[in-house]
C-alpha cells in the first residue's frame, strides 16, 4: 500500500500568524512549511522553516515543489514573488487580491466601488501634491505610505496644515518608491473588524463582528461579539461579502472599519488571518486559523458562530506574568516565543465568558491581577454601555 501523503501548506512569512496557522493545520492532518528570511522566525518553533529571501528563486522553486498550496502570514510579500509562485503552485489568496490589499489607494477605491464609504483621501506624490491634498481634505489628517505600512508604521498625523513640512520630512522620501495617501482624520465612535472567510467553492462565512481598541496605531484590546451593533452586523457582513466576491477571494481576511455617526467607513483590508480574530481560537466553533487552512485547501468551512463572549489582550513589547491567566477560568495564554522588543507583538491572552455580566467580572478580575486595568478599561466601559 502506498503510504498516505499528508497535504502540505506553504506559508510565506514565519511570524505568529504562520505559527498559529501551523498549529491549527495539525489536527486536520495538514503539515506546514514556512519561508522566512530570518532563522529566528517564531513559526519555526512549531513547523519546518526554510530560511530564504523573497527573491531567492532557487529556494522558492524547491519550496513550491514541496507544498500543495501557498498562503501568506505577511501581506507585504512582493507581488512579483507571489505571481512567480502562482505560475508553479496554487496561491491563495490570489496575487491579484493581495495586490489590491497592499495598496491603500487601490483598496479604498475598491471599497467605494463596493458601496463602502471611506475617510476622504487623495493620492500624494510630491510636496506640492501634499499642499493640494491638504487644501481639499484639511486638517487633522493622516499621511500614510500607500504600501508596506502596518500597525501604524509609515504614518504621520497632521494636527494642522502647518505640520505639512514635518509630515514630508517623515515620509516624503518614500513617496517615489511607495506613493503616499492623505486621509482625513476620522473622529470615530468605534473601531470594528469583520473577520470573514470564503472557500474555493464560494461559500462565505463571517464571525460575529469584533470591537477593537488601538494604542499608537497597534491593536491593544478586542471584544467579540462587539456589543450594541444594531444593523451594523448585517451591513458590515454584506460589504465584506461583496468585497470577497468582487476579488474572487479564497481564505480568511479582515475588513477594518470605523463607525462615525452610526455609519461604517472602510479603513483597510488585511488579506490574511488577523490579530483582531485571535479570539476565535477559543471563542468560536471554528477558529480563523482553521478555517483559513480549510479554505485554501478546498475543504468544507467550519461553523463561525461564537461560543459566548471573548475579550483579547494583546501583549506588545513584552509579556506580563502568565500565572493570572493560567489560573483563571476559561482564560487562554498565547506566548509566540519571540524575544521582547519595544512595539513588537509577543503574545496575547483571551478570556471567554457565557454572557456579558460574567465577562465584566472575569475581565475586570484578570485586568487587576495582570495590572493591565488601563488596557482593559475601554472594553469594560463598552460592556457596561458607558
Ligand atoms: P492603519 O494601519 O491604517 O489600520 O491604522 C492604524 C490605526 O490608526 C487604526 O486602527 C486607527 O486607530 C488609526 N487610524 C488610521 N487611519 C485613521 C483615520 N483616517 N482617522 C482616524 N484614525 C485612524
């Protein structure tokens, strides 16, 4: 009898997302093979790691021969690399979808075409162009690189028009290579994300919306299902579905939204599993990681329903003491195995509860024990409807 051959999922990028994808793939009988330019990449602790650059085509050729499908932990893989691989092996999501999500201008243009409003924006290529955009959009505003920005990197906030020189000093050098975009600063009431998945057969599912809080542009806290949504859940889900169908998208993605005056505005789309969906590991019937693996391998998608309520603390820079989480009821610790470094995502913790009253109790107690009250307070306020 021929030995059974297990499917192999190739992952471009070896960070915590690849690590959690590999962990979710294992029970499905799927092996992961990860590529990263660093031998220290944390996914390498749980899956075999190929150390190669995005332009090391000899290494990528050998990698492509060993995998059944290629996916991404990192959306800024160069488009040429994604296209080159797609000529040799199935790549999901497709390089065309990746290209749209890599470019804030293309992305926001697509949002508008799909009926999702966005903050006002204008492309900026030169210093004069910045003045012209400021004349239209006004201040406050945010200047961002069109490409290669994430977690608040590649962004400059202009409080007033007179900050244009400082903004250009910070980002002007990147205008030629990546292009820039000026966006109106939105005084939003809430930030939400839709985590959704589309299968190879077009089956579309989304998890309950997540409410998110960022500090310095980096996710700090998430709560799911987002409380007090009214019609926003249906509207956001319908928009995510339209986007996914328009892109012929296969896999999990996140749509990040602002709520202003009760209306949804599109901020960005992440063509991959997303930090604001980490709660789904314990808080949903099927996690975003497992459903991504299922989608890209053409397997049936799992139930995206929530088991109850979840709150996620993101650990940025360094980890707090794990003991309070390890000893709390229905709380879950995730250490990504990374070295501590300022601004780096090094782990998260999720606490689950059957209802909001119990969530308030558990989250409050955990925040006190972890000495992270400041981080949890906005979520506690939202739960208390303050
Ligand atoms: P981004 O990398 O574009 O997702 O930005 C990171 C975070 O910065 C967002 O989650 C928001 O908290 C904030 N931010 C980005 N763009 C805007 C905007 N146009 N108005 C207000 N806040 C923004």
